[in-house]
């Protein structure tokens, strides 16, 4: 199958993760593994929003700079960011300098804190885990949204979050193991422990 590649190590990966070391390591160790802590989910939510319209490789390469710029994605710290911090972020060539996305990340930190009284961001996000996961055999069979990602986007916007559209939220669901869209035949298919 053209969508899967056997690597020099004998492991089968999708073509997007087969040749670039940064993407391969991310795919092998991180993508699709369960993330259930507030800071981890806030980071993934933020990075998925910054990725919108760009390649994931661009964001992944800039992730260390994003972590430094956004206080390691500590929602309490980011929620306190003010005008000076926004100016600092907009001058930081190490990250994606998009004012709407910067403002959204700060606002989303505040919305994350507000969710704590209602069980917190992890419980909020994971309640949208579907009853079944896709079983794609090719990239063409991998959804870009789902009824759950549409509902999640709507619920997040109602809770004060921004840059959380259905496609971005589906990418988040894939990244944190809420759905398993590893292609059938990949060495990572079923490795999250979330899906049998």
C-alpha cells in the first residue's frame, strides 16, 4: 500500500512519518497516545490552533520555542499574560506570530481555568470520545471531522474557547488518542491502549 512505508528498522509507518526524523520520532513515541492532564491537553489544544493553515512539521519544529514563549503551557501563567506579553510574543520569531492565535491561546488559558469548577479540561474533552474509532486502510479513509469533533468544537466555543473548529478538534482527538487513525498495518495501530 502506497500510504504505508517499511522503514530501515522494519517498522511500517505512514508515508508522512517515514522519512523525516522529527516526524518519525513524534509518530513513534507521541502521536495518538492518551493525554489526560490539563497542561498536556492545553498545550496540544494550543498547538493544534497554531497549526491551522500550516504544516504540523512547522509547529513541531517550533514546539520548544512555543513552550518557552508560553510558560511551558501552564494555563495559570498564560492566563495572566497582558499587553507586554502579547508584544513579546508578536516579536518572537521562534513561534508563529499570528495575533488572533496568540490572543486565542491566552483566552483559552483563561477558559481552561474556568472549567476547573466543572471537572476540568481533561474531563470536558474526553467526554467527546466516540464509542468507536475509525479503521482506515488509506489516507483517503481518514476523516477530517466527526459528529463528536463538531460537538466538541461547539461546546468549547460555548465555554469561551477560540480557534477550536471541528477539523482542528478532530486533529486534537487524533493526537491525544481519543480516536485511533493509525492506518491498518502501521506498527502503531492499536498501541494507545484506548482502543482494543
